[in-house]
């Protein structure tokens, strides 16, 4: 790659992103030593040989490694760690500026703040403030109050510049100073809010949430099951504003401005201004800024009649995004955006040329068939190349691979331009209707077309995402082995076969290895019991599965997550639940039981009935049949000759102590439990799941504690992960029969 700027930016991102997730000084030392040795070797080679071309790209790689190590180390040792040590977990008087509109989750309002002063010292730090009541504070307003700044270990927060979280129990004492000046971000927010209202007023709720995600990058009102469908079908990028959306919006405005303004200087910089404004409207997310910078470089190149280099534009965008905060390199959205773009730049041309081959020359002369075939093949090649680019990160972060992604992309991506253009015209004419009434009819027409297209997209994604084999989980080492081998084969093939002639044997070998891995994974997983803990901010939602059998041990949660929870259980459970326990019957406990019975059903139900039991739950249980009533203070149930569940009464619910036949144990603690009431022989378990004002918790002993009480996590996450220390942020899937094979 003879592009110094691209080498600098991409290598720099690789170093800081790896350092962010590895969190090892040994890695930084290894990179530093390698960079120095590599630079020395290059210098010696230049000195020994005469008339040799200076390899600027290789020197840029060395420079990027050095800059990555230095910037990450300086940011960590001089800013991040001292800030946490000085102010973390302490009470401080904070003055901070509101950076974003509040988000309502878990019956609380979440505000993103940037501190101006902490205890009268000028300090810039990111804070997430959650309050039970709404604060009348807009973007740019100043908030002043006493806060307990809690250090956060959430990778998403840290990569976005958030250092602390604050959970306020009351809004009392919070002072607000209104901002009266001009702010581009505030203007962008106001435009975003106005567009959002137009979508709400002119479309159905489902279509409105879709277009807010598509055009504004706002998925807060999109149901979790819809987001899950996009992810399963391999087109989650469709509802993430990035290069696809930026190119449509940018080219539309560039076309309009070129017609209105004949002066090249004016329409180029007018287009740049529109792109910057659109970046603000969509929240300046990393993927948006990356795409925006590349588009701005493209249009500026028009001033000088030069076609910009895409690799160099990508490297420049990465440097701009990570210059102020090296931890931004750990942002998953940025990494996926960059690797997808890199995959397209590296592989799209070669894959497209291979797919067309010699046969395309025969039909390309036929206008309609040739054009249509060219569009289809272009979509396939772009999807394949982007998939190759993001595949390693997709496996690492999400541990799954979509098998229908290419088909889904082929069916909906060609419609991306018409959908976005129709949505923009719908908004434009809705605004103009305030000046001339007849525009409302034009707006309604484009709104109608937009909703037809969005309905097609949503139904297609839902259908393909719900297919039995729409995706495969790659949590086992078999699939990781397949990904590594496939990526290695493509890398070697791309390096030594300039015309991509090695693609057919690579695809054949990769498919063969994948089939072998699927068979091996299925055989290896037979008889393995797995624990699923769904964290939804309202209690314990716990599922045990083994082969085709499943047992729902706890169904606590909150009403606003019922669709996500039911969707997750349906995708995990094969057929009816083998066993359902409803042992907690107050507030949000047992909240999903009636829907589970109606949507999925259960072969056997263990039910604790008291005066606080919800009537809908009673009716659903009565209709289901096969009910065992738990009326005593203790009880016992046997699962599949593999596990014995012991029930011990506690308040309005029960402790559940599960002993697996292999000798492992699980304890599920009800809300507001007092461990002193639990007999000593049940206070130790390999895994304990609980949360919500547990008294005398120091009496418990376990290897792993899954805390479900912290509701400060923004958004549910119903993606399966192997058990890690981040149980507060993710759901848990723990292989209980091979407990110590993976890092806990």
C-alpha cells in the first residue's frame, strides 16, 4: 500500500484499539520495540543500498506504532488514571455542560455531561447522570450540583469519553443555568428534533422509528426485536448512519447546489457545510464522522480537479476521530465502520471482476439485462467484501455470523437510495407546507411511498432474521478456527493472485471447513447445560438449556422489555419450555410468565400462588395445565435427571438452589432477600444470581456472582456471550459442564 497517510491512520487505529481491549503494558512494550527495530532495519537497508527508493509507507507504519504507544500511554497515565484516582467514588461539587438530549430508560432520565469544574478546579471529564425525574436542561445548559462520581468500567462509555456515572436519588439541589448563545450542536439537535416530530406526525409508529434510525441515526425508539432482526439478517449497518447514507445525502445536496450555484468554490463549500450540519444532526457518531470526512475530502478534490485517494481519506478520518481521545479507538461502531470500508476498498474490485468473468461480456450489450445484472453483481461484491472486512471483529465482539446477510443485502440495499431520498423529500415538503398548503399533498405522497418501501424492508428483514439457520454462534473454538483459516486464505490469495484467481478454491475450502466445524460444534455441545441470565434492569430472568430441553427458573423484569425477552427466549428455546417456575409474585417479579405461556408454552409449571399474584398470570397458568402448586416453605423439583432444584421460602418468593449432577451448583436469590434466613448449607454455590437490596450478602460465598440489580446500563443487550467479568453489561451464557475451560 503506497499511501503513507493511509498507513499512518490505519496502523495507528490498530495499535490503540488493540491496546484498549488487551489492557496490557506488555503489548505496548512489544509494539514499541518492534517499531524501533523495524525502523532501524529500514534505515540500515537504505544506507547500504544506493539509489533505492525511500519506503515512506513502511516508515509511516513505524511512526504510527510509535505514536499509538505514546498517545495511549500518555492519555492513560497523565489523564485517565489520575482523574479516576482523584475524583472517582467521591462526593464532589460539579459544574457541567449538557451535551445531549436526555434518554429515558429504566424509568430514569440519562444526561450526558461534560464537566467544567470539579470542586472549583477546571476539569474536563465525561459524566452520565441518571435522575428519577426530568431536568429542564437543554443542550449547552450548565448544571451545578453535588454528585458522587462513580468510576465506570463500561467499555462503551470509556471509548466515548465517559469517565464517571452518577445515580441521583432526587433532583433536589440541581441548579440549571440556561445557555443563550449559538451552538452548532444545539442547532443540529433542534433540527433533529423537528425532523423527528415530522416523522412521528406523518407516519405509523413502526415506520417512524425506522426512519429515525435510517435518517437521523436515532434507534432509541426502535423496538429491540426489530434491531435484533436487522442484526440476525446481517444488515444492521442499514440502520446505522455511515458511508451508505452519507453518500446519498451528500450527492443529493451536491447535485442541487451545482444546479443553483455555478461557481465551483461556492457549491463545493456549500456541500461541505451541509455535510457538517448533517453530521451534527446525526450526533457526530464515529461512523458518521468517518464517512463525512471522506466525503468532504472527495468534494474538496473537485476544486483541484483531482480524484482523492479513498485509502488516504480513510486514514485521515481515523486520525481526526482519535486525535483528542485515543480510547475512541475502542469504539465498536468506529472499528466496524473502518474495517467494512477497508474491506470494500481492498476486495470489491477483485470480487466484482471475478463474478463477472467472461460470461458478462456476452450479456452486457443488452441494455436492461446487462444493467440489471451489473447492479446485482455490484451489490453482491460490496456485501462480500464488507463482510470479509468486518468478519474478525464480528466474531470477536458479537460471536455470531449471519448466513443470510448477502441475500438480505441484495434484497434491500439497492433500495437504500430511493428510501432515503423519499424520506428527505417527505420532510422537505412537510416543512414547505407551512408556507404553501398544497405542499402537504406532495409530502403525503412521498410519505406514502416511503412507508411502502420501509414496510418491505422491515418484513424482509424480519422474515430472513427468523429463519432457523439465519445465523450461527461462534462462541466455540471450532468456529474461531474457521474464521482465522478463512481470513488467512483470503489474505494469502489476495497477496499472490493479483487477478483473484484463487477465490474459487478458497471459497470451497472455507465452506468445507465451516460444515466440519458446525458438525463438530453440535457433537461437542451434546449434553452440555447452559445458563442464560438476561439483564433487563428489573430482576432475575434466568434460563437453563440442555440439548432440546429448557427450564425457565425466573421471569422477573420490566414491562418495556417484554418484546425483547420473549423474542430472545423464542430464538433460544426449541419448542415448548420443558419447565417453568413462577415463584415470585410481587411488583415486577414473574412479569413475563403469562406471555411466555401464551407465546411459547410449557410442559410443566411450578407455581407459587399468593394474594399478590397477577390475575393474567393465574389465567395463563390455568389454561396451560400441568401445574404443580408450591404451597409449603420448602420444595424440590428434578430436571431431566440432570439437576435438582431446592426451593426455600423468602418473603413473597423463594430461593432456588440448583444442584447439577456433575457436582456444580447455582443459587438464585429473590429481591430484598435476607441471607440470614437462608440455611448455611445453601449459602455457597459455584454461581450466584441476584440483585436488589440483598441483606447480609457478606454471608454468601461463590466463584461467580451475577449482579442483576444495576440499572444504570443504557439499553438491553440480548446477545449471547460466554461468561466474562462484565456480567453487569452483558447477558451471561455459561457452559456449566465445562466450567473451567474458558476464562471467567
